[in-house]
């Protein structure tokens, strides 16, 4: 179970939302509490996502809009629930509602599935009003500047300097493909197989118009830091997508940016979660040492 203070806050928001919408929340199951609190409402086929980032309104609104458009085209993505006016702002948190995918364990979605889904996504014209992907370090920079607890002053100072360095390097990147609609965080944990057998891509909080290479980099980041993707799976993904990002010299820079980008939820939850504090310190120390082989961990289920 996640640390009590953050869980209690998120559970209170869930219960408030349930009262507003006349939806019972008794027996709600917490699936995850990290960048979002994910609650499943039993018997309702409903997943409630509560963002831990209080500035996530535009991102979440964009994810609802884009997935609604894509699902109408038959694209394999999660689908927003029919809740009027979502996302909602409740106690300064952003709440969205989704049709729950009761994922089947076997066969597990493959990297071929992910490559084919991204190839198809990158050919889709972006809906009007989708967020522009301009500064991948904005969220972590804001967290480093505003959060004082759960992270040492030394680590905050180092992160601020590293963010400034990578922002300058990012401005010089020449992407080989045109900008287009991107998912923003496609990796194995966001891919599931629905009961019909179709591979479905979830977690669209970072959907935007941006460089396709940002999507293609994600599994290489997972391979390097989390050991969740094998070399053979990288090849399988590449064959399915039809272009190998490893042939492009900008890959390592994108991974370096992603490593900092991924610290945002750890910074935001460090004061309330022992796991976040420990993992944040471990990641920053490995980055300070230039250790690209250090293995990182994700929050355990239900935390």
C-alpha cells in the first residue's frame, strides 16, 4: 500500500467525485499511485485517474480530446468515459474518467504490437488544439524550483544545472522526421491486451504534436534503465515501425532528457512516499556519476 498521507488525500478526492456524480466508490481498488492515482470502481467498468501534478489540466484535457477522436477512428487506445465536463478540478487535483480495460495476461502484448501502433499513430493528422511538445523538461524544472522537501539541496542544485545544460542541447537538435502526433510515453507498461485480443495503448497524458523520435526513444530508455526490453525486442519493435532510431546520433541526448523528465513524479511525491525519496536519490546519484548502466526501479504495484 502506498504511504498513508498521499493515499488518504487521493481517496478523499475520489469519494468527493463519487458524491458529485452520484457514483458509488465503496470498494474502489487502487491500482497505482505515482504520477497518477488510478482507482477502479467495481461493477462500473470505470477507471478514475487523479493527477498528482496540479498543473496537469491542459495535458489531461488534451488526452481526453485526442483519445476520443482516435477511438472514433478505431485506433487501439483507451477510451474516455462518457462523463460531461471532464476533466474535473477537485481540490486542485485533475480528475479524468476512462472505460476500464480488463486486460488479459496472455498473450502479452509484444514490441511488434507497439511498433505497429506507433507507426499508425504517427500517420494520424493531429486534432485541432492539441498541445505542442516544446519543452520536455518544463515539469521537472518546475518541481526542482518549487519542491523543498524530500530531496536534498545538493541534488536540487545539480538537477537545476543539468536541466539548463540539456535545454540548451535540446534547442540544437535536428530531428530527421517531420513533427506530428505523438503519444509521449509509449512503453511496455502502457500497452495491454483487451479481452478481444487487441493490443491497446494507454496513458495518453503526454500526447502532443512533437518529434516522432521522442516516442521511438522510449523503449531504448526502458532497455537501458529498467531492463524491461531485450535487444531482440528492440529489433522486433524497429522492424515493425520501419525505421531504426539507433542509426540517428541524437538518441543518447533524447535518453538523457528522458532520464530527467521522468524524475517529476518522484520529486512531487517524495515528501509522502518513502519509495519515491529513495529512488529519486538513487537516480540522481547515478546521473551525477555518469553511470549509464545503473538499473532503476519503478514503483511497485499499488504504490
